[in-house]
């Protein structure tokens, strides 16, 4: 899974809301969160990977990587 740099733990939360899944990735060091929405039927690994990639993008954008 692509995600935050080494040493940064990442927490993944999946919430099902009807036909959609909201997936939030939280950086364990900075507390920065990134959320995505996807179909509830999508594989959890794919959704978690997308949220982790978005989190990495946000960390890079803020200079935290």
C-alpha cells in the first residue's frame, strides 16, 4: 500500500453509508486526515489504498514528507 513515509503509522477507518463507503486515512504522527468515497461493493484494500495515496499527497503538499 502506498501511504505515508516510514515511521508514520496510518489508521484506516471504513464507514458504510447505504451504497457508499467512506474511507478515512489518518497519519499517526501529524493527525492529518484524508477521506474518499467509493462504492460499498469495492474491495476494501482498493479503497484503503486510494485513501492512503491521498493522505500521502496531502502530506507532501504540506511538506510533511
